[in-house]
């Protein structure tokens, strides 16, 4: 084996732990985000801890980040919340709404208003097309008294 190839391999082996350590914060943050999306905020059980803004949800986000930093496993973290709040604190991934599902009612409302406006516009145009043309030469005005003569 030639010397430059050995040098490259050694430098790669030296850089490997540095590259692994650089990727670790992103992996930890992704794990924290995933855990936050798996737990309901126990104040109302309607939103995940990741998006809820109650005091307990903020506390739980801080706890999750601290526990991940301490090296606890996902099962340990989720088990702690199950012991504290019961099974209903976990979000079932099969029934959890997707991020885009919150936009569906708004999209339906906008499309409905657009369809209603188009229908009203067509009705207005149809009424104008059917309305008889008025010939003002044949119109006789009522005889009103002249108020200047009084």
C-alpha cells in the first residue's frame, strides 16, 4: 500500500467521530420533535405537546429535551407520561390528523364561497338576458301637479 492512501484512511478515521458528533444534535432534535408529536397536552387532550401553548405543554417540551439529553430511551420517556397521565396521553399515529388536514375546512369554505359567487353571477347574467327591453318612447308619465303654480 502506498503512503498517501494510508494517510487518507487515517485522516478519514480521525474525522469520522467529528462528523458523527456534528450530526448528533440534528438527530437529537429530530428525536425530540418526534417525541413531542407523540404526546397530547394533558390539559385538554386535543393537541400535541409540540404545538400546544399551555404552561404544562411548555414544561413537557423542556422535560423531553432534558431527558433526551440525559440519554433516556423513547420508551422510558413515554412510559413516564403514561404513568403520570394514563394511556390517553399518547397520540395514536394511525388516528392523528396530518398537518394539512387543518387546512381542509378552510379550503372547502373558500371553494364553497367561490361556487356561490359564480352561481349568483350566472343568475344575474341570466336575469339580465331575459329582462324585456324597455322602450322609453312609449312610456307615459303620470300627470303630477305643478308645485310652482300654487
